[in-house]
C-alpha cells in the first residue's frame, strides 16, 4: 500500500475530518495519500448544492433530515442500483475510474456511503487492481450497506459487527477499528496548560459548548438557561463554527460577561476539549469520537436526530453522557454534573473502560496486512 486516495462527501464536516485523519495517519507512515470530494466526479456544482442543502437542513429544517434518514432505513431500495441516487452517482463513475487509473492508486477508502456507491459503480464499469474500503462514521448500521461493493468495511465498534455482517456480501470483510480522528485528538495535553493558553481560570469549572461545524441547534436558548443559573466558578466557551450569524448574536448578548467566551471557527478544538470538564454538543459521529478519545464527559443536544440518535444512545448507554429533550432541563443537568466531581469521574472511567481505538492507525494496519502477498 503506497498510493491511497480517500473519497469524502461534504455533507457536514465530519466525513471530511475523518478523511483528513486517515490522510494524516497514512502520510506519517510514508504512504502517499490524497483526499478528494466524491461528488466532484459527477459535477462540481452538485458538491456545492449538496453541501449547502445539508447545511440548510441542519440549521433550518432538521425535521426533514430526520424524515429522510428514517425513510432510508425503512426503505433500503432508496440506495439500490436502480434508484435515482445511484443513477446520479453513476454519472461520475467513468471520471472516477479514469482518475483512479491515471493516478496509479492501489487503495481507495470512502468515508461516506455516496462515495462508496460511486466507487462500486466505477469499478463495475472499469475493473482496476485496487484495494477498496468503506469507513462508517456513526454508531449504527449505515443505510446502503447492502449495495456497497468495497472489499472492506470498517466500523466503530464490535457491537455493530452482527448487524453489518447480516447485510454484507460473503466476500466482504468487516473490522471494528473505531472511527478515525485526527492525531491532535489522540495526544492529550495537561488541563492546566490548555486553560492557561485559552485564558480559562485555573480554579474554575469549564463547560465547552459546540454544536457541529455549522453551529446548529438551540444554542441561544440553551446558553440563556446556563448563564441564568451558572455559579461564580464556572466559565462557558461556545464554539460557533462557520455560523457567523450565531457568533455575532452571542457576542452582542454576552460581550459584558467575562465568564462566557464566544468563538467562531477554530482549529483549536482539541485544546478546548483538554481545557473542559464537560462537553455539550450534538452527537455527531466524529464529535463524540473526538471527545471519547479525550476521555471527556459529554451532554447531548438532540438537534437533528437521525443517525445521531444512535450515537447518543451508544454513549449514554456507556454511562459517559447525559441528555434530555428539554433544553432547560439539559442546562440544569449540565450545571449539576459540573458540581459533582464523583459523577464526572465515573463518566471519564466509562470512557476509559470503553477504550476508544485509534481508528486511522488500525485501518492502516488492516489494509497493510491485506496488501501483503
């Protein structure tokens, strides 16, 4: 394995973050690795349209995302070869096949099911001597598994292996590697050092609030409840991601409050996690895996549900997270947790016992072994 391409899809930042984690890990091991947007092979405008549409649904009409995901679970035919979605992806199959041949790639890894289905179509049209893999980025069975033609499927945890093997083809291989996260989330720094760097009081509790790269969910209302009841030794950092409207609104509302820190897009999320006692977030597959790698207790905002409901259930089931459908009650649960060293320690121990794997490293090992003669 010397020349790898990772195909992602811009439906939120999670799939791209997973792809970058794989690239980072493989390049550290001397493997040439490139990340490409799968939908670009269909048409660049489609990439922009899908990215915009996904972001719009998350922020404005999350019920539509929930409905669509539930429909894909209940009607697997939506992603079968005769479906409209696969017909669209098939339009990029020839160009993808040409790119794989011209680039001399020996391995193709997909971090989104659309990419895996496009790859399946490409290799049926133009067979190539490449290793292929799909990486699942949520703690549930991914819709489309039945028609995914990659040789390997890498899943978040062993408890999902039965569900995947029931839907996979006999010649496919499944391995529980964990979800890849970037190296910065695997190498922890001291909390004191992180707080000093971020100007967080050393003796204070610190709540980190982040609702995806798009800053979706009821953040304004939630922060209002938190601030109205927060004790004097608590600081709150809200990372708004690419949601500039949310950032500007919160900056205006809390500019006089020195214990509320409003942050826009940042590449220091790992550092903010190191400085935090509790992480309040929507349960995106990458977000929760990054926190699990940090052994950081979590509280979940059920902002969009869909596949994220399974991520939420997985970590609350471990005893590593809490949630509540009421924003007011969730805020109070967070404040109560932050006042209990014992409960926070139990949640950290639950994550320690779970032992989040270094997904990118294990995927590298799996593919390297399978590349050997």
